[in-house]
């Protein structure tokens, strides 16, 4: 019995979800850590009594250390889940991948709702970048939602189920709806 090959739809679902739920969050974590490192180096080199070290908007988007850690762990965790899903073994990975995509989308939705409901501290100040970050996060959520819908839809189709199961269902085990009537078995 031949093992089914990976359908194009499964490849697209894994690659799209990997990009959205692992690569982009890890790139953001890397960018924030790089900017913070550059700022620390600049502080050490140019620190003087009469010149302020930095002024202006928060260039890292107000992301705390805990948020960076959570985002990094979730991104690496999804990467660790997507690698064996690419191979298609074990069969339970189909359910785990769909569950992880749905869970990460719900977490992102909750984070956006909590962020939009929280009051901005006017003593720190607000900038036009805050509205840009809000628009970008809503756009990112829309892309994540579309990827989630595709992953849930395609991973429940027959070719994806056969790929993760490791074999095709035999035609004798699942007759077509009109076969019994044609053979006179009704």
C-alpha cells in the first residue's frame, strides 16, 4: 500500500501558519531586542550630564519583557510543532496543528482587546505611532484569522486526512452513495 504524498494544500497551510505564527513573531522579538541593544550601547557611549540620552516616541512599541518572552516561546513552540507536521507523523499532529492555530489566533484577539481597553498613561505621552501600531495589529489579526480559517478548512479535507493517516481509505470500505442502489441491495 502506498503512502499518500503531501498535498499542496497541506504544504500551503503549514507554510502560511509557520510564517504567521512563528516567523513574524520571532522577527518582531529579534527586532525589539536589537533596538534595545543598540539603545543600551548608545547610552553607554554618549551618556553625559548636559545632553539627554533619548527623547521622543517609544520605538519598540511598548512591549514588555514578559510579552517578548511569551511571544518568543509561543513562536518557537509553534516552530517545533510545524516541523514534524511537515513530515505528517504522527497522525495526531493534524489535530495539534489545527488546535495550535486556533489557540494562537484567540490569544492574539484577546491581546488586542485587552490593549484597546487599557487606558493610555498621559504622563508618558502618546504619539501618532500608537495609532499606527493599533492599525497594524488589527491587520495582523485579520491575516491570522484568514490563515486560521484556511488551516481548519484544509486540514479536515480528505487529502490532508489521508496524508496524516498514512494511507488511503479503500473503496470497498466506503462505497459511493449510489453503489448500493445500482447493485440492487436496497
